[in-house]
C-alpha cells in the first residue's frame, strides 16, 4: 500500500510539473510564467540544462518596474554561468497599428521614447517600405532597475504586417 501511495504521489507531482511548464527548443522544459522581478537566474525561467541559450513560449513574463508581457510568440534567453544575460521576446505578427498600440502600452509607464517607432509606423502603415527583410525601428534603452534595461524594436514586412520585439539586458 505504501509503495502504491508513493507511486501515486510521484505521478501527480510529475503531472503538476508538466502542467506548469512549456517545451523549449532544446527539448527541455521551462516555466509557463517567468517571474524575473526579484532576480534573473536560469531557475527563474525553469531552465533545466547546461545550454547557453534557450527558446520557449511562456504565457507570461514579469519584469522589474511592473512590466508584464503576455501574448508571447516566443522568448529567447541567453546565459553566462548562473545568470541570464539577455532576453528577446517576440509577439505575434499583427498590423502596424496594432504593433504601435502594443508598444505604447508597454512604453508609457516606463517613459520609453517611442519617436523611432512612430516614425517607422508613418513609413510602414500600408507596407510601402519594402526594404529587404523588412523595415526596422529601435527605441533607446530604458532602465527597469539598477541591473535591467529594456528596449523595443519593430519590423514591418512588405505584405503590410509587422512584429514587436522586447529586448532585455542584465548588467550583472
């Protein structure tokens, strides 16, 4: 009876762990919610390997300064030893106007200078900028705390759709 109880507890534990995780590009798993408000260790995202980079699609990423990212298409993180160093979060492809709206919602509380994205939007609303690989715009970095900076970048494609990317870097 005790062996069956232990087996049941172990099976339930594995089921709960699987339910709280998402598959990564390396075949491992990562947490569905990444809480990076109090640190940026690989364990904060559920990193379970010795790889130096990981791609996943978490449901939510929480950053210092009250920034919460949702509706994520993918997140790429890199690390050096026991610390995350950078993260690139890409949102789904949408219209230029929707990308600007998402950028404004993220930037307003952080006082990020959106002028580069507004100029980009004016030139790309109808997909008229047909630069190879799509037209790009980047904002200056904004500090979220003493160690964390964030910037926004956009890319428009000749078909008229666009993507927003959030870039996060940690100093230490």
